[in-house]
C-alpha cells in the first residue's frame, strides 16, 4: 500500500490537458516493482542500510501487489489500458525466494509478464530445473541488481551481480536482462560501457535493457557515451524515472526509437515531485520531506504533481523538440509498440 498517495482535481486537470491525448490508449510499462509485506525481512538491520530510495522506506510503501497496481493506474491513467512487466524488490531486506515465487505464481493468475530477480551466486541452470521458467509464457527474463552483491557501489562490476549462468541462459533463450548499472555515475563510468560492450559482443541473442537510460539522470552522464552502444540491435533503453529533458533528447537523437521503452519505476511514479539534477547530481524532490528526498517542512504547502506526469511531460517536450514530425509515431512506439513486439 502506498501510504501517502494524493490525487487532486488539479492532477486530473494536468492529465486531461497535457497528457491524455498525447499517449496511446494502451500503455506497456517495462519497469514495475511488486512485493508483499510477507516478503520483508523485518529483523534486517535497517540502520546499516541507508534510506536513499523510496523503495527502502517501508513507512511510505510497505507493499505493492497487482491489485494495488490496478487501483492506482486506473486513477492516474483513467480511460487507458495500462499493462506492464513486473519484478520483485531487489534489496537485501527482501526475501528474494519468496518474492520470486510470488511472481511465478501470480503472473499466471493475473496474466502479467515478469522478470526473475537473480542472486549474484545463483546458478540459473539449476534454478530452472525447479522453476521451469520456460513453461511460463509470462516469463521474459532476469532482473539482477548490484545491491545484492553486498559490496560498495563503486567497487561493483556488472559481472559481480550478472554471472555467466544468467548470461548463457538468457542467450540460449533470447531473454531480457534488465540491467541497473553499478558504480556512482552509471553510464557515465567508462568501465560500465566497456563491460556492456563485452557482453553484447559475446552474447548476441539476449536482450539487455539499460534501466533509467543507463542511470543517466544527468545529461553529463550520457553525452558522448552512446556512439559505441547505438550499433547494438539487442540493447534497449528504458526511461524509468528520467524526467530531465536534455537526457531524453540525447537518447532520441542517438538511439533508434525501436530500442526505447517507456518505464515508470512503478510504484515510484505515485510520489508527488520530480527527479532533478543540480550541479551534475540528481536529487529526489518530493512534496513532503523524507530521508531520501529534498522537500518542504510540514508547514509549507507545495503545488507538485505526480512523478509520472513530470516524466511524461519531459518526454512529450523532448519528442516535440527533436522529432516533431514523427511525434505520434514515437509516442506509440515508446509507450506500446516496441515492447509489445516481444510479447
């Protein structure tokens, strides 16, 4: 449950005036987290786990299951059909096995696509013997995550949390790997780019999605970083949480539109505020002050709208400035056609 969700007449006005007529009637969200309260390891030492993201703030979001997703998307995107690709919450205070088993079962019950969260040491070939991934028509691939390495971010290589068995299984079955880049600068770190290129040259059938456009929330982290990557047809970019217009514009100029997916980082999109960059660093701005955000004191009222709307506003503006004659084509591809092609 999202405990601080607010939706006003002004939010609905923004949706109807600025968004509704510009997005397609069917939306596929490539980036949705989902978990139950029972998956949380409550005796985990949270004092040693910095609250730097809303997903680590259990006072804000303690559970997000399929019925929550349906409820909130019907409010935020009324009159639209909103589907997506789900996966667990890939943090150390979550019981990954319970979370994965939940999606293995519920993806069939509720007919949604999902990714399996992999542990760094896990042999996927052995796991498949018990999980039978390929017998589940909704299974699309894997979601590894650097936090599960238990190492400091700047010390982590992609190969520390994406092991060979994951790569080989994904390659043999042409599956997705949704990759959240490690190291402080994400795509802005040349070591990450070198490792991505190494994977793509060796494994030509798997499909890598760079989450958050390679964690390029700031334009500094993406400028001059895509020329070596744009030649790979099996590399995709999701725009989850990216609301900086200059970043989206650069992706649109460099990357084939067929390789760009809409993603929201759901349920993060329900927060009111915006992800911004200041002095080459990005910050979460929210309508309330949290441990992980910049925000006002309780006595100060804000006039913010949802992260979801700010992200889409930025995308609409970026397409209009870079590809105005292809606006409808680009919106349909990014929000629906591109991902639907693989279903």
